[in-house]
């Protein structure tokens, strides 16, 4: 895998020419250091950590976890850690990154992959160092290639992040990743996903779905709202009583938008473009010049 190692070093060096750290896109934090240095103690959110060059250590209490280009580190609960650059020189600086682990994405990958967590394994430590498999290194390399590709970051980064989580599950990290979830809600999360898929073409209220599934509204939003917060709404909401103005109608008028006609405000099953297609298909022809 020497070719991938060289590419990772080259791309991370290019992304960060000098010592420091930066978020290259949401969830991916790249760092570079040319001297061995210890960070201040802090509480860090769950993450997958990878080193392309050099070595790094994380101290939790009296226990020290060391990882390098052949080993990654994962921790799946908020932990008070001290990070230490253990191998770095100006000629060969430390290069690495951390990838934030989103509980909603982890839950989705767990459900859709079908990988089962062994009963009783939830007592596993929340922090671990393990060997980097060839498939995991391949996914890491493809993620790093997106550093200077904004379009790829928006389209491909979420997919590759899911693949990395899948590779971690395949590599036996399921018990640790399960710390990101509430085991009592895993079955309900599965039902929620199935419910939304079965009723994707119907107007729904998320709060009503949560109550129907026996979940609290806050728990339902915890698993789903964050995951879809950056995507355009595809499911019409039905929280507004019939005949009343939508909650944002006043703000829309202030921004200069015209109010929709009553006919257009009525709930529709199909998307507007599809409706237009159906109307054209059924409407009688008026003259040949309109074709």
C-alpha cells in the first residue's frame, strides 16, 4: 500500500503547508506538526483518527493509546484526553486527520448494513487502537482526495464517510460504535426508517411519526434532524391547521415574495414537475404550433 501512503502524505502536506490544524470540510479536521508537542487537556467528541506520517498518542487517565500509519484510533463517547505528537521532525512532520462520528449516520449504517452487535458486547471500552485494513485505507485515500474538490465534498464525502463507518463495523468496532447510540432505541430507529420509506409519498408530521413509533420527539430529532438538516425538504409538513397561513407566510411577504394562490397552496401528492407532465399528457391539443 506504499503508493496510497505516499499519496496521503502528499495531499495532506499540500492541504496544510505549515504547522497547525484546520477543518477542510465539515467533520474532517486535518493537522500538521513538525515538532513533538503535547496538547492541553480537553473533552473531545467521538471521532475516527488516522495518521498518514509520524505518530500520535492519546492519554486517557493513566492509559496511553499510540497510533501511526498502520494503526487508527477510535473513541465513541466524549472523553477528557491529552493528545501528544510522538514522532515528528521538520523534515518529516506529523500529518493526520480526525473524522467526527455522527450518531445519526452511524445508526443508519448499522441498520442498513445488517451487521449485528453481539449481545453483552456493549460493555466494550469506548476507545481503541486497531490495524488499518486495505479496504479502510482505500476509503481513507478517496476521502483525502476530496480536500481540494468542493463539489466532491458535497456529493461524495457523505458516501465515503458511510463506507469508513461500514469498514469499522466490519473490522469489529461495532461494540464501540454502539456507544454512540441508545441500545433501547435501535429497534425504534429501524422502524422509523422503514416507516418513512413506506410513506415517502404522503404528507407527514415528524412529531406525529415520533409519537406513533413510541419515541420522544427529541430522540427522533436527535437521530434524524441532524442528518437531513442540509437537504431540501422533500416531505410536505401538515402541522398547520387547514385554512390557516403557514408559519413562515409573514416572513415571506416581508421578503417580497408573493403569496401563492389558494389552488397552489392545496397539498399535492406529486412533485410540481411531475404534475406538469401529467397535465400535458392528458390535455387536448389546441394547435400543432404548440409542439
